[in-house]
């Protein structure tokens, strides 16, 4: 399968015919459903073929090996959750307050819906090199976004004096926690609007100078 570089990750090139596009969509959906319901241990070429209702040969026409299923999963999650569009909304704002609020809203919009995949990654990363490589790639992208957020605050002269840019990036990145979001949403019963507002308040009070 051919892959092309995007601003988010490596993504599979779109098949040229309608049948190929339908098969690709079925395979990506099958990969995501297997990982969310059974974990990465169940992710095999045979399992994907069975779940998608296609032949093994059809799977191999799109993916040469299991290792290629992992970045395909990320592409599917990015596509399904609208990550690119969601993160773009952060950069549309001019003030540090608005940037941090939109970053909080972005985390709630995307991360709450990606909990199943994230949980599977955390459970498997130490025993599966392919999954660990995938996790590292995602973490690197997340840190780049965090740096862009903090640099927006710093460029506006609003980063609180107790923070260096590097420390602030580290802290902002650490707050990308699906455990925290899941606990507040599921165990505490917070609605998404409240969760985004309170997280935005936390970020503003933490990183902005008075």
C-alpha cells in the first residue's frame, strides 16, 4: 500500500476505483473495531479479513504486513474524529485565552472519543514493538501541538513567569490524559461542555500571567 505524508501522520493513498475505496473503508473500520473490542493482541491479517468480510488476499492488497495496520488505525481515528479540522480551530484564535480554551475543547472533542484505542495502546505498548512505535509517533505529534500552543502564549507575552517554555510544554502535554477525561465524564458525570470549560479554566489559570 502506498502511503503519503500529511500534516498529521502517514496516511494511505486513496484507491483509484470505487470498489477499492469501499474495501479500504471496510478494512480501516475493521481494524478500529478489533482494537477497541479485543486489543492489539487480536489484530492479525486474518482477523481483519474476517471482520471486514473480505479475503486475506484483499487485505494484503492494501497492507503488506501487520506492522502497516497500526499507522492505518491512526489514519482511521484521525479521519473519523475529524482531528485535523478540530486542531485547525485552535490556530484560528488570536488571544492566548481563546487559544487555551479551544485547545481544551479540542481535547474533549477528540480524546473522549478515542478512549478505546488509547486504552488498547497503553495496555499493549510494552509488549508489542509495533504498538510502541505507534505510541511514540502520536506522542511526538502531540508534543508539537503543545509547543505551538505554548509558543502562542509566549509570543503574546502572557506566559506566567514561573514557567519556561520547555516546562510549560511538558506540563501541557501531560494533561492530554484520557484517564482524567474519562474519570470526569463517566465517574463524575460531567457533560462535555462543562468539561471543556473547566479544563480551559485550569489551563488559563495555570499558564497565563495575571
